């Protein structure tokens, strides 16, 4: 029990006792050839063994639990030690199980501080690469950044400083699971770069992103005198440029959060100007009407704008063109009195000029070369 009490300084006592009971039960089961469970009494360190039968557990006497010729008596720690030493294979298996359980318990105890930081931003250093995953040194523990959580537009080398979001804590090595593509990364970087967010005057209400390409962040103000969008953009856009640099060139659009879904959809589709927003009663989504010239802005490049707006608002957005709006078309019309040429190239004026090769130069006479001879 002294060793267990020493381990309890860094690992939970209940986890230690459960690990010891599991190892002792595994050793007893392999030695006897049937399933046996072990129980440890923390007060005196004595073991008791029982065989599960149905919903009940039948106690196993010490005479049947030790090899033939072993003395019978009280099931104390010494007898449990003889039981573990009875078979080398059973002892080796018990030792491996105990070592693995205690190792995982140590990892979880050191990573317990990150359990409350799931979804928050952490700063670390790229320690090494395991396959296609990155191992990040966070200080007390290491974290794993899997390939699926990496942006294909970013490349990190060993020793680089990296900011990542904590997504999970698990009983594996390394115990902390990280992400670089989660929306929490954008929210965390904006919090680090924006003083109004750190002070609590501005809150980030939602983020939608295409990692490495574009993102939209909805912000709201907790103070009537603070403009949330202006506070996140900073003087002359300096704050949002710092966020873009940290995200390796990812463009971030900041918009105002609204409790009204109609207004929120309008803001999410910016920079496009929306004529009207209809929200059907069946909750199927939002129908947005724009003029013809605003359709490319509403959709965005490869549909990025409407896709991010739909993800941010949680609505399925359908963009329609107003039928009454005049359609503007670029047409190439020939000029009056001139032959029509191909679009983008001016027509020829008159007859085209013929190509005339240059005349060959006649060789100069010797007299003209020498400059006249003297007698």
C-alpha cells in the first residue's frame, strides 16, 4: 500500500486500485484457467477473489486459487504475491496491463487541465512528424494534429510556432487531440488580436470557414457605445490583417450578429445587396432575392459566399434573381460604316499593307573603304 500511496500523488487513487485489481484478476484467471475477479481492500492491502457465475459472484477459496502444496490461510498481500509469481506468463501479462493502465492514468492526469479548454486556442511548437500527423509540444503534454484537421494551404515544419484548437482529450499518447481547421481557431485568433473581445465588450457569436480560403465571423456588442464590426476590423483594417496573417492568408469577413433571422441572412450574404428575404413557415430555409448584377456577389467564387452564409446562419439559402430587374449584357456591336471584326480587336482600315522584304545592300568599292591612296 505504500507504493500505491506514492502513486496517488500524481494519479487518482481509484484508478490505481482498479488497475491493480484488473492485473491481479487477469493473473489469477490465466493461472486457474477460468475467469476470476480480484478485489483489493485499501485499508490493509488484502486481496479477495471471486468467480462470476451469472449475476452473482462466488468467492474462490485460497486453496483452489493457489498451486497445489501452497499453504492455506487468510488472503493477504503475500498470498496474492505468490499467486502472481505462480506463472511467468500470468505475471508478465499482469505487469503489462498494470503498466499500461498506470501510464494512461498519468497521461490523463497531466492532460486534465485541457479538459476544460476544449474549443479554446492553444499555442505550441511543432515537435515532430509521425506519418502525416504533426506532434505539437504544448508544454506539460504533447498533442496530435491529424491530417484531417490540417489545412492543405498551410505547411508547418519542425520548430515552427503554431496555434491550434483543442478538440478532445483521450486516454492515448499523445492525449490531446488538436485541430487547425476548426472554427474555434478563427475565433481564438480574433480574440488574441482584438482588445475589445478580450475585454468582453465584443463577443464572437459564430464562425463559418473554408480553411485556408475564406471565413465569415458574426460578432455582437455587449456595450451600446461599441461598434462590434469596427472593433474587429481595427484602425484601417490593421486588426483583421493580423488575423489573416496568422491564418496564412485566409480572408475573414466580419459581420454583425442579429436575433432577427431575416436581418442575419442579409448580413451574412454581404457584400451582396439583397432585395428581400423570405422565411417559409415550414422552416425549409430562406429564399433570397437579388438583382441580376448582384448575383455573382451573392453566390461568390465557386459558391463560397452563399455556402458560408448558409453554414453561419444554419439556414438553407436559395438565391433567386428578381424578374423585374433589367438584365445587363455586354454585347459586341460593329461600328457604323466599318467592317465588323472579331470582338476585342479593332477592324482594319482600308487595304492591308503588303509585306516588302528589305533590299540587299550593295558592297562598297575598295576606294571608298580606304579613304584615297597617296603616291
